[in-house]
């Protein structure tokens, strides 16, 4: 004898369907969230590893720079080699900019103008934010050309500084440098142009009297 089954009402059918759908949805979300969670965990691991590597490189850079500068400040014989190695290894960093200036100044003081030129030009090409280092590089490079009796080229370098550092406190000095360089080069108009900037725009500067002196000789 067949057992009779209770006929489900439409409401009960809907309830069963809802239960089944809910269970399926929960299983689906559980599966997806496990995958999403795994992906997020993977991303977190990658980011953490990247930060660890970056921090490690930064520590290595700081240690290398400190070692090189300590050697430089103590006049150690290996100082220049350490600074050169630092510039080669960390050429794009702000600390490398300082190392380039130190190398340029050192070689200029040793009258090794070719080497000094390389580092001053490299700084000018790759860095331009620091007004102190910028002045040092342009002033040093101009001085190198003056030592080589390339006065016109020196004047151009000084004027390039004036264009790139319009708010620099060193503008009167560089105007005077340009005026004197062009004076020695025999370029009267260029010399007067720069000397007049000091006389007219920097009348309170200590460079004014020297500018007037050179202008009167033109």
C-alpha cells in the first residue's frame, strides 16, 4: 500500500525554495569570500614584502652615505672612492646629489677641473631643487670655465643660474660673476646687462660698488 504524501501548499513550496536559495547563496558567498580573502592576503603579503625591501634599501643607502661622509670629513684616503661608489649605486637619490657636490668641490680644489666638471654637470642635469647645491654647482662650473679662460662660456653658465633660480639670495653674486666674465670676454653689452641688474635691482647689495667699478671701465 502506497503511503500518502502530504500535499505542500504554495506557501510551503515558496518557503522550501527560499531555504534552498538561501543555502545556495551562503555556499556561493562562502566560496567567493574564501577566494577574495586569499587574494587580499596575497596582496597584503606582496605589499609587506615590498615595503620590507624598500626599507632595507633605504637603510643600506643611509649606511653607505654615512660611511662615505665620515671618511670625507676625516680626510680618510678612501673617502673619494666611497663617494664615487655611492653616486654610482644611488644616482637618483637626494643623498647622491650631496655626494656629487662634495666630489665636484674636492676635484676643483685639487685643480682636477675635468673631474669637477663631470660632477657639477651631472648635478645640474639631474637635480635642481636645492638652492644651495644649485648655487654651488653653477658657481663651481662657471669658475672651471674661467680657469680655462673660457669667459664667455662661464658667463652663460652664470646666466643660466639666474634663469633657473629667480628667487635665489645668490642672484647679486651670480649677476656680478656674469658681468665680470663677459667683461673679460670682451662682450660689452652682455657685461653691462648683468651689471645693471645689480645696480638697479640690488642697490643695497654689497656687490653694487664692484658692479659700478666694472661698468665704468667699459
